[in-house]
C-alpha cells in the first residue's frame, strides 16, 4: 500500500510539473507575441514621366539580387504621368500621402515634383546631368537635404556628341537638335550646344517635341529644312519612346545620335554616353538599399557613371549610305549589325 501511495504522489508531482511547464511556455509565447514587432515591408515609390518606364525590370531585378523579395519584403508602387508635368506633381503628392519609405524619381521633372512634394522622405533621382544647377542638391559630394541619386553623364556630353556625329559624317553641315521644351535639364544647356554647333561649322536648329504623336511632324519639318543629322538631347521620356522616334527618323532618312546603347539598338546611327539606361536603374536600386538600411541621402554622394562608350549601328549606316571613317569604327565599343 505504501508503494502505491508513493507512486501516486510521484505521478501527481510529474503532472503538476508538466502543467507548470506548459503554463510557463504559454506565458512566454503570450509575452513574446505581445512585444514582438510586426514585420515591416519596405515601400518604394517609383515616379516616372512615361510608360513604359525605362527598364524598370532592371530596377526590380537588382533589388532581388540585394536580397529583397518583391511584394514580400519590399513593395514598389509605380506612378506614371504619361508626359504630363502637372500629373507628375499630383502623383508625387500621392506617394507622399501613402507614406512610402523612399521615392525613386526618373527625369528632371520627376525629381522636381518629388522635391516639391516632400522635404523629409528620401528621394533617389535617376538620369539628371546637372542636379546642382537645377537646385536639387547642394553639391555632388555632399547633397544635403533629402535627395541624392544617379547622374547620367555631364550635360557637356551633348556638345561632344556634336563632334562625334561630325567625325562620322565629315560633310555634315546642317543639324537638328531635338529637345522637349519642358525638360529643365536640357533647356539649361541648350544655348551652349547651339554655340558649339556653330563653332563646328554647323547650321544648328532647335526642334521642340511637344507630344508622342508629334514625331512624324517634327522629323518631317527637319527633312523639309534639309537637316542632314539629328542630335537627340538626353531625356528619359524620349528614351521611353525611342522606338517611335527612330521609326519617324527612318521615314525621313535622318541619322540620329543619342546617349545610350539602347538608342543604337533601336536604330539610331550612333550612341555616345552611358553604356545603358539599365545600368542607371541598377545603381538606383543600390542607393535605395543603402537608404533602407539607414543611410541618409544628405550623406550619399551623387553617383556619376564615368564609363563613356561609343556604339555604331552599321546596318543604319549602310541603309543611309553613310561611310563612317575606319578610324572611328576602330574606337567603337559596340558595332551593331
């Protein structure tokens, strides 16, 4: 009888300890749930003046390579203005009202709209050649404020492109400069570009493009004025519509020089500048990563890609019967067939 009593007491103690252990575990889990911080999904606002936005897929791909999972650890909210500056301001305000963690702003107009909408949310601009001259940042080395970003080569490369096209076409005498009148970045440097063109012995005329359905009219006017070549000023919205632009140029048999490889791939005669716009978007994603990890835009120097590349479309040269000098072909980084 004594043995059975001892066993009963042991069973009671074991049961009590088990119940106590379960209670402690449950209590710990309750306190853990009470104080556990909910997982935060980083929210990125992506503000672009055109659809499709230039190589936004490259932006997301770079985020993935940095360890982010789209729609899981990071959410990208896209806003496209379809070329309307007024709508850019509305969309920038929407992103601010939705409390995104950082805004990626393409084009000078996009950066200006974001700057007007917020002085606190970090902004990463893409494709601006003179952010200091535009009043976006205090300096390239130390931007100050809430804005930093990726430049797309100095604006004076437009001057160099005039020389490059002249080298490719020694008999060039008349050139059309294609520009959007609402782009503050290009308007800032347009006077110096026309001066340099004249110094090269070129009759330079400026042609404003007002809308995406106006390419045929603009290139038709250039042909009527007997222009022999076209300089397309670097512009993210022109880039987004480059295929339509190149088709209009082809109909008038006008060779075009522009700023990135994608233009040559779309049948510009020459591209001279950054290797690709995709690279700029990948760099922007890396800047976003720095900011999400705690870096301040004021302390992140402006990224200035320094690799300038020359691409020549040989197929277009043949079609337009342009005999590009052998020396120039020899220094090209890309020869496209």
